[in-house]
RNA sequence: GCCAGCGUAGCUCAGGGGUAGAGCAGCGGUUUCGUAAACCGCCGGUCGUCGGUUCGAUUCCGACCGCUGGCUCCA
């Protein structure tokens, strides 16, 4: 592969043989493309987490129909079993070899060493560091998975090349398993489950990236929000509400207008004043802080809001509920004295951890983002705050990765990232120190000495945004929400119409104890009702027929497909209540 | 925003230059059933929108809207 770019992402140690295969498959794919399109120009072709890709400039756009043709060609080359041979040569020599390959020439210029290596097999050669298989015949199971456009060197100002993605495995069985896993992951896709489980929708008439929460999705959200509010009450937060629009001048003062204009919805004019839909919640919180003088004794002040914000996102980036244009952040702003910063940060990270574990996320990645090129405040302030963040992470013995220069312009931050079913990484909780807004809005507190002191401001979410969080949660559980979050916790299934009254009695009994139970009293067969409840992933099914009516019981079935047999209604009730209380 | 693909009934999908079809859902009946789909009948669509080519367009072409896979971006 062209300069064998190592993927910078942290990756588990991979089977080296597999890596060689994927690497070699990329070369064979490039060879096939070269045969089919002699005028092809080659970009780069690295291995990635689950396979490989190669970028090409071609005389015509590729369509999905081209993939099998390329695969067939690759099959021929694999059969020929050409050896991979490496050769070291001077850059001068390489430039001659790649004289008609502008992208390769560009790559060559960036290699500092005097000599480079190329790998050859058959009639194909490529600038590459290796390693490779011994010969193409060692390739066992290769499949091209998709085509895509990709900017040369990831720069949207440069030409868009055509990228072909593929996977390679050591056997057909492994390839089959991989495809099977992909199919299973697709079933967890929140966009599919959102429709199947009737959780949310978007509408062309409303606009892309704007979510309508259906009753069941809204219920899941409400349970999360209620839990969130309770936990914030316990931790000394004050829950507030602030407006969704504000005068443009406010956003000019904050710097948002200047820094994020591209992501803002344009202002609207009302009574000769320009107003703007908010992209963030912080300004209302600041104005509440500033509504009176604050004493050092008042701090820290923690204002929390489930605040809906609107940001313009390019259409191509929108993704189900995970990347949208209107979303509700579980936001809070902490105003504190410099000596309180570290403890506050510590408590916020703990809260984020607590929230993640409450919702079953045991695996997530933590990133510390440091000072970018353009920044507010002073280098010393950044250093101090970054050190506090680092210290907090160390005190909690959290594994984290540093993202140098990836901080927001106004301060360093800690991000927690979750993965969805398809492997995408999404930012969940984020904790940011802000040096910008305190300056711009001059807020302060009165110290023991009676004079004004500057306040440190922390922005934070512990879930991220409700839309994205529910999307990740749905995928995490594959739609089978734990009992405490399940929109419907129990379906009571009468076997025949004559059992309906009893079923409704059981329903009322469960509901009186806060269990979300419904009776499926349609004139349908029990089998159908069970099937549908299973598909809806309802945790408990209570089947009631003659025997149950006679014994004040119900025959219990769990969505795990277990028939738990007959059980007294009182026992079922306490079983479900225990599950709810343990949040399992 | 960019590259490619897609858009047919509420959902999943078939079809294809002569104005459309299945299953499920819905509605009306029949059935009253013991752990993942009972049976019969009916209703249902300007084939995403607008424009063009054509005697004729849902089908071909273009633009737009939306969705999908990537790229770029992501406070």
C-alpha cells in the first residue's frame, strides 16, 4: 500500500497474518482495478479496523455492479499465486517508476528517507513498506463491501477519489462469521428499531434531523430524564429553564456568532430586533448567575437544564437520532472558585461514570483534549486547567487518551465516547472548562476581602444529548430495554375472551404498583399475541386462562423465551417490582 | 456540502414506455384457541416532487426533496 499509513486510532494488537492478508488484498484489488481501468491513478490503500480500502481516480464513477467484476478479476490473480517481492530503491528511481502517478509522487515527496521500498506481485507494484503475504495464493476469503467517495488526503478542497472497501479473512468460515456479525449488528441499528418499536420518526415535511418522539420513545426518554433530575437534585444542582431564542447581540457578545456562524440557524427579525435560535444553553445560565451579586459563600453554583438546542448540520452528516439538528442536552454549568475547580471536575466525572453504569455502558473511551491553535485565555490558564483535568482522571485511575490540540477554543475538555452497534463512535458525556465566557460576560463573585474575583465556569453533560443517548441505548440493548426502562413492562394475554375481565383485574393490580402493564385483549390467538410481544421485546408476558383465573395466578413468560410457568399474581408483581428497583 | 446508490400501499418488497402487484398491517365477519403468525372477505397507491423527451412516462432524461453507504465536518 502506498505509504502504508498506520492507522492512528488505538487498535488492539491484531493477528499479524490477518493484517498481511488485508494489506495484500488491497494490493490485489488495486491490480484488478488497474486491469479494468488502465488509466487509473492510485491514492492510498491502508488496512483499517475491519479490512482495507484503496482510493482511485478513475475515468468513470463506480457503481455497485462493478464490485463483483473486480472481485472476479482478483480471483484470477489469486489463482495465479504471484509472489510478493520487495525492492528497495532510491526516491529518484521511484519517481521514474511512478511518473504517471501524481498521487504516488506526492506521497514520495513526504517520505523523509532517501530510499523507499516498493512491493511487487504479478504486473502490479506499489509504494509500500509491507509486510505482505508470500504470494497472492495465500489469500483465502476476500469480499469487497462498498464504494464511497473520499477526498484525497481527507481534504475537502482536493479531488474526490473513489474508494473501495473490502474485507479479507483466513477462511470462508471466518468471512461468513463476519458477515453474520454485521447482519446481527444491523438488526440493532436504532434507525430500524426506532421504527419497529415505534420509538421515533422524522418527517420530510418537518425537515431532516428533527425528531418526533412517539409515546414509547418519549416514555423511555422521560424515565431517563426523571432519573437524571433525581440524581442532580441529590448532588446539589439547581434545575432551571431558559428560553430557546435570544437576541442576536447576546450571541455576538458570547462569540458564538463569530466562531460558529456556519452552524447557526440564521437570525429572525421580530419588532426590528434580530433573534436567534440557541445553539447552546450556557447564556441563560450565565444571566441567571449574573442576576445578583454572588458571594464566595454561594459557590459553587450548579445550574442544570435539559436544554434543547438547534445547530445547522450539513445534510450528509445527519444520522438517525444520533446526529441531528435539534437536540436536548443534559446540560449544566458550574460556577466556582478556582480552589473548587478540581473537586467539581472530580464530582462531574464521577457522575458521568455513575450515569454510564446506571444505563449499562461498561465500555467507553475517555479522551482529554488539549489546547488548539486558536484559543481564548492564556497559555498558563490552559496549562492549569488541563493539569486539573489530568489530575482528576488520574485520581479516578481512568484510562484515557490525549487528543492534542483538540480542545474547544474556549478551554480544555474531557470527552467520553460510546460505540453504537455498527461500530461508530459517538460523543456522550463531555466536561469542558471555559475561559472565554467569564471574560466576555465579566462575571465574578465577591470574595472574603470584599472585592471581585473571577469565576471559573465548567460546562458539562453526563449523558450527552437525549437523542443520541437514547439512540446508543437502543443499540446497546438491541431494543430489549431493561425492565426499568422498558416502555411496556408486562403484557397480559388472555387466552380466550372470557379471561379478559380477569386480565384487566391483573392489569389494574400491576398498575396500582407502578408497573407499566397492558392487556392484549384483541380477538386473536394467544400465539400471535406472544409473538408480537416477543417482537416488541416486552420483558414479561402474563398468560391467563381458565387455570390461572381459578388460582389468582398467571403463567409467566420472559422475553428471553423462557416459560417460567404459573406463578401467583402477587409473586409476579413483586418479581417485576424487584427488577424495576434494581434497574435491571 | 461532496461521491455513489436508492425512493412503488401504513410496513417489507416485486414489477416495469401503454396509468400497477404480493405478504403483513387496517377495516368487516367467522373462530375462543395453552407459549413466536387461525380462516374468509373488503378497503387501500397522482409509483417522492417539479420540469423535459414521447402519441403516451410510474418506467427514459434533468433539477429539487428525502433516505442509505462513505468522505469532510461535529461547540
